[in-house]
C-alpha cells in the first residue's frame, strides 16, 4: 500500500512540475513574452496556462477555414487560457486595469481547455470534449462535440437570433 501511495504522489508531482505559465503581451515596449496567442499556443504543452495580459490590441487569430489556412493547425489538450476579464469598466475604481484580453478568430481542436475571462472578438470554433468557458464574451461561437460547459458568458447577439451559437 505504501508503494502505491508513493507512486501516486510521484506521478502527481512530476506532472505538476512540468506545467508552465506562458505570458502573452502585445503592448509596445514589453519584451520576454509571446506577442500573439497563436505563438503561445504553439509553445504550450498539456497542462500549461497561457495568461493573456490586458491590451488595447487583439492577440490575433488562430487557425482559419480549411480553404485559406495559413497557420499550422492547433490540436492540443489540457490548456488553460486566462484573460483579464470582461465588462471591466462597469465598476469604476475597483479594477487595476480596465483593458480586456481580446482574441480574434479561433479555430482549434483540443480536450480539457479552460477559458477564463477572455474577450472573443470574432468566431470561436473549438472541436473537442470537456472544454470550459467561464466569464467570457463571444461574438460568434461554435463548440463541437459533447460535455462542454459555458458559465456566465456574454453573447452581444441574442442567443435566440445567433445562428452561430452551437454548443453540443
């Protein structure tokens, strides 16, 4: 029994040690970080967290439609993407920074992705299982497959009239 417990503890320790936080910041004058969301995703490994820092500029698009795809497709599992929040100007004086973390078009495949406080400025197409979107804003969204969760997300276009909202 002691051997089994030791093995479980070692596995948990080793998998936790390999996880890293990747900073994404495209503000002028900031160095030592990824400039685009796409570059951060390419560098990420399962278990990693990408922190999209506040910026007035979008972090760009990831992927594209198959007929005009110019980037390497993203197919990764177990990623966490953390933005700065949405609707930050609603409570003046309470926020350190009122800029959100904007991403453009996203087309990717992966399971167990967690999005927190990300501002989606264009279509989001995520193909996979068990993905979580919490406190996010989306213009158009299609989340494919099953067991995906949207929690406290904001859709500027009413859901009933949004032909692009498809969560299955």
